[in-house]
């Protein structure tokens, strides 16, 4: 964990890339009622800050009094480019697109801001396979005062190549949140909004927009639900040429996460409702697994077909004054990744929070369990609020039931009598387990989730 920034009231720091020498690049900012400043930092692999800089170190003599960064990427020369917003309280409270270019030590090379006398911000950067630089976010249309998603391409000196805004139905609000590249095409995914007169409230929808490298629309899909408000938490490419989306579906009283795999035509390949319930984030790790983190640092791994691989709970039960909220996951190597987020405190000003980083190792299923694939038994597992029932179709065959946790620990071992066994529900914590039923001649294993 890193708690190097003063909470101030609003603060975030997100890991966005790695440096050429293997350190971790972060971008963010902090603010209070008097204004704010952006922050950039590089951390060593053990979590210690190598350097931390903020907008107090840069030239803000143009009157700008508030700034925030949302993404940062490493450039080919080892330096970095960042995007976000900058606000001028002296000119009608304008909010402009802000871009910062630094060397590898965080020293400013140039900064640019666009869309004067308007409103907007940029929150995602894509360095394409041909080293082009793209950004997305939203810009307020000066005539209609409607926020519109955009795609902005600039050269390495910060000069504009093109900036397109897009009319996303129902033309009330849209913002680009995520950028991906696939087969020389640019994919923008983001949020839109509509008013539901039956429910008497605004409902979130989300869109996937495909363009060519010149920003021309090739296809557009808007996803909505008459019952649910749909919050797009993350949208990323997968190694098999598709995309994984993390969507929070909510009503006024409840909500759940849906993981959806899309092809390049925005058609659904599969969808799953994982055991992580609250808003979260999903990305493919370097080992090919889909990592989802959220709900007080609970982490779930799926394969590319959506089947569960492992589950881990990193909730800090000793901390009773704050609640962590995951904002991004960044894969580091084949079995480790970084989680960044904010810690929301119960004390202090309303909304006070503190950024944190957490480095996590993947939790492999025990090798001895993975190799057991003999399906000569049938095993049915039924859960209720108070107990878990294991049933087999074998008649009068002495057998043993062993249950292993996702890290390979034996947590239950019982004699299997009369073709079934009941164990109390509270004997197992929430998570992924492997049940192994074996006799002298047969064995079957089955993965199951306690929730």
C-alpha cells in the first residue's frame, strides 16, 4: 500500500504503465474546496516512490487553478505522456482538455490544453501499433451544451492531427472511457445516458464505436436495458482478438456485475455474473486469464471462455474506518499484477479518500487437483443458506470426500456415506473450491464456488 498523498478531500493515483527499467508509472491528483493539482509518480517494484511530482512544479502562470490527470503512457523514448483536465476559474469556470509530456524523470517537455471557453476532459490514451497517439473523453458542444464523446489524434509534439466528436444516441450525453486497437481499427467504449419517464430518472447505457485510423465511423452499437442502469466499468482487448467488458447493472435497490465478451462486431460471445457483486474492473493478465478485482479487494480469475480459475479475498479486516474501491488493474508479468484504487474514509470531510497501490500474485489451483480428470463418478453439489449437499449416483460404495481451497490446502475430509454428505455452510468461506470424491477404483473432481 502507498499512502503518500494527503487526502485533502478528493484524491486518486492510478497505475497506468511501466517504465523502461521496470518501475511503475502512476497518474492522478488531489483536490479540496480551494482547488487541486495533478500528480505523477514512479514507484519501484517494492512499492517505494522513486519520485513524485505535481503541478506545483510546472508552469501554471496562465491562471489555471485546478488540474487532474487520468491516464499516462510510456513513449518510445522512455518519456511519458499524460491526459486529463485543467480548469480556469477566471473564465466562466471552463474545463479544458489537458495534455502533458515529460521525460523519463517527470520533467516537463511541453503541455497543451484544447477547447478554450468550453468544457471537457480526456481520460484514456492509446499508443497504437504504428506509434500514433489517440485520446478519448468528452467535449461539451458549444451550441447544444450536450457532452459528446471524442477521438483526438495528436503528433509527438502535441499538435492536433484531428479531433472528431460523435453523436451517440439518444444524443443527451456521451463520454469515451476506453480505447482499444484491433486489426488497424480503433474501438471507443464509453457511457451514454437517457431519461426513463416510467422510472422518473436518468439511466446509464453504454456504447461501442469502431472507427478507422482516421476517426471515421465504421460501426456503432448502444447497449441499454429497460430495467437496469448500465455502468461500464472497464473495456479491454483480449489475446484472442476479442474484447472483455465489465458492466455494473443496477436498479434503485440492488445491483450486480456482468462480464461480457464481445467480438469485433460488438456481438456477445458469452456473459457471466461473477461472485464479485460491486463495481469492479476486469482486464486480461499476461498469463491469458481474465482478472476481475473489486468489492473491497476481492479478486476473481476466469479463463477466456468465462470459466472460473481461482478466487482470493484480500479484504483488510483489521481496518474498520475505510473502504477500498478498485479503479484499475495493471498486469506486470505472467503471475503478478497491480491493483490501484482509493480508500474511502469514514472520518474527515465528506468524500475524503486516499489512493493506494496493491501488488498481487496469481493464486494457482493445486497441481495435484488439476491432473485428476476421471469423470467415472457423478457428483452433484447443492447449496442452501445453511448447508452444502454433495450427492453421488454410486450405490453403497465406500468413498472419501476431500475439499481443497484454490491455493491447494485441504480444508475438508469426510467419509462419504449413503451416497451423500452434508456440511455446514459456515464451514467454508466464500471462494472457489475443488471437491474430490474417491473410492478404491474411481475418482471425480468438481470445481464449485461458495458465495
